[in-house]
């Protein structure tokens, strides 16, 4: 991005606040991950490894004693592997 665009991004981030910026950035990352998963030639293999990694996180000291974090992780994981919805414009 040119410097002027970076300045606009900086200003927008200031107006939104750090949590809104993080939520927006996370939405972009989730969208990319879902697209990669949907386009992968072996989605079952990806899902197998993803489920193992999520299981390891759930068993880790960071999450094993915190049901709220575990619930958010499980919901996010389910969102990542959910089939994409068809938009109304695609019909």
C-alpha cells in the first residue's frame, strides 16, 4: 500500500479502536482460511490435522481450566470448517 493509504488505515484504526480493528482483521483472516479450506484438494486431511491441533489447544493449560476460552475456540473452529454460504448475488 502506498504511504497515503497507510495513513488512511491508521486514521480509520484510530476512529474504530483496537478491539474493532482486531475483529475486522480477524474476519479477513477467517475468510482467507475458509477459502483455502474450501479450495484444498484434500479437505478431509486438512480437517483431520486441524481437529488434532484444536484438541491439543483444548487440552493445554491455557484452555483446559477455562470453559469460556474453550467455548470460543470450539465455536471459531466450527466456523472455519463450515461450508461457505452462497450469496444472493451468486444465484
